[in-house]
């Protein structure tokens, strides 16, 4: 098994980008950050103490697992001290803290980050390009190891510029899925919908029987707008063909059409969002049952059951999971989400090598399974699904589950399998400095449009146009 050298890496990057259908260019003719020229002769000195800092926003269970990984890593490298710190419960707040730390010169060595956050850090040339670490003859990755990452996830790791700069490795990845009250569907003979029209046909039928129900819910307003734009073939963000720079492109007629489509369903009482309701739609479905289907993150799969009362569970409440509905069969796209792991440049080469070795350690196929199965995050490597850890997890699933824990495990397995099987449906947005802000603001804009009471279709269309203009100006300024 030969090591992956830079020329080979460049070829592989080109292959992945074409194979995944994503032209995710950044700076034309230039790298987003300057690569650190790690010599092939570089040696990690295991006799000298090294301390590295890992900043994240993990929950208690994931943090406990991370601590155990650090202990295992320190058995391999006793000279390395890994200090893990939970900075915030929110990825945005974590990114803000890291941005401030970069300005102050005390950024961490390793962090959980979304691509948009990494692009933001790159304005200060702070992220560490991994290319020469991957291609290192001793500490790097083999060609087989690189190819082992799921193609869509790897494409995100190299989609920052035209040069194949690798700025992250996939870590806690998820998507959205369609969750539904399977026992209710079975009772009334509903088939699992694959398009939005089918979703709202079911919702309308439920509404006739239960006028006080709001049959369908969507948790993330941000994702609804971004995914809707993709499914309607509407530009959202992208890259200027001449300059290669990221652009805000959401203010267009196709997105107006998409918003009016979903706004109509909200006004008819067929649909609600978490923002409109003030609670996760999964919480409504498992309590008062006035929501019978919803779209939520696969990373929160267990919450379809967690918190359901004994009375609800004893009534035969069961949840099913399916891929996200599409505008039609050819437009069944769903967003790829969840943070990656990235490193930062340091003046001390030994610290960067220690960070890289730890990054490699926690992204191993077995570790990916360990991290994903308790929650619903998808293992990121092809071989993850062949590990004994995954096979044991699958074998432990009770196909006739009745207890809440067994039902959760079964649903998590099904949600992860969707992620693995529908890789061709996944997409990511353009990565540039205003990408994160654009995402947040279009979600807020969608909420305002859904809350608006129009006097006519023309009035609604004019309101959406004003919202487009005001939101665009706010993001730019």
C-alpha cells in the first residue's frame, strides 16, 4: 500500500469533485490558505512533552466518549497531552470564539468546524492544510485510507479552492430525514411519501379527519430554505464564474415560487416549523400527536422516542424513517450537515504533528461507528460498515422492538442506513466568508414570510421580494 503523494492527491480530488457533481471552486488560480511544507523527513519526537488543545461543542455523552479516546491515544503517545474543552452548546458561538482567538493568537490546535467556519478562519490564513500530512511517508494516509471516506464527505473536505486543499476530515456527519408516526400510517393505510405533493396529500386527508391537527412539521427553517432552493433548481449561494469568489444568489423567481408553495401549506394549517411552534416537531408528535410526520436531523433520531410518556408508548406508538421527500423523483436532494475536524497552523511543528496524529486517531472507521451509533450520526468511512463494531450493533437490534431503548436503536440503524445508501442525493452549499451568515439570515427570512398574513398572491409576492432585498442588504453589510 503506497502513500498518497501530492500529485496523486490532486488527481483523486479532481475525480471526487467530478464524481459528486460538485464544482466547488474558491480562489481562481490560488489556494485558500498557504500549505505548510511538512518535510518528508519530519519525525515526531515521542521523548518530548507536547500539549494540544481541542475545542468543541459536544454533548455530555459524546464528551465522555472523547475523554476515553484521549486516554486510548495517550497509551500510544504518552508524551502528548490532549486538553479537550467544550466552548459552547452552539456551533456559531464556537466559531465566534475561535475567530476571536485567532485574532488574539491563542487559537486551539484542533476544533469541530463547519466548512463556512473554516472559510472564515482562512481569511487570517489560520487553518492548517492537511495535504503534506496526508502524503507523509511515515505519518500520512494510504491511498486506500483516503478512498475509504464516503465520497460526498471527502468532497466537502477538499471543496475550499481550485487547488485541492484539504482543510478538514469528516467527523460527526448527519443529514435530514422524514420521520413519521408509523402506527398511525398503518392504521389509515398511508404509504410513505417520496415527494412533497404526496406529503401534503396525506396532510390534507389528516386535516379533514382532525381539524385541530397540523399534520407535518419541519424543524430547521435554514435547511428548509436551502434544500427547497436545491430541489427547485434555484440558486442559493455559488461562485462567480469570473472571479471565483462566493456570491449570495438566493433572490430569484424560482426561490419565490418555492417559498409561496410552502407558505400556502402553512396558511392552510398543513405545516408548521419549529420556529413557528416554539418546540421541536418531534416533541409534538410523541406527545399530543397533532403532528404525524416531520423532517428533523438524523443526529437527533433518538428524540423521536425520548421523552414519550408510558401512555403513548403503550398505545403502540411507533416511528418510521425515510429519505427526505423531493420536489419530484429527479429532485430528491437533501442537505449534508454536521461538523468536520480541522487543525490550525502553529509555529511548533511537533504540535502540528501531534494534532494530526490525534485527528487520524479519532477519525478511524471503528471510532466513527462508536461516535455515530449512540446518536444517529453516520459513520464516515466505507469500511466503518464492515467493522465488527457496526456488525455487532446491527446484530443487537431487535426487529420486533417494543421498549423505548430498543425502538431507538432500531430507528438509529435505519436512519444511518439511509445516510449510507442515499449518498448521491446529498449536497453542500458554496463555502465562503458570508456563507454562515447567509444560512442564518435566510432561515429568519423564511420565518417572517411564513408568519406574514397577505391580502393576495400579489401582496405575498411583493412582500417576498422586499424580504429578498432587505435580507441581501443585511448580509452584505
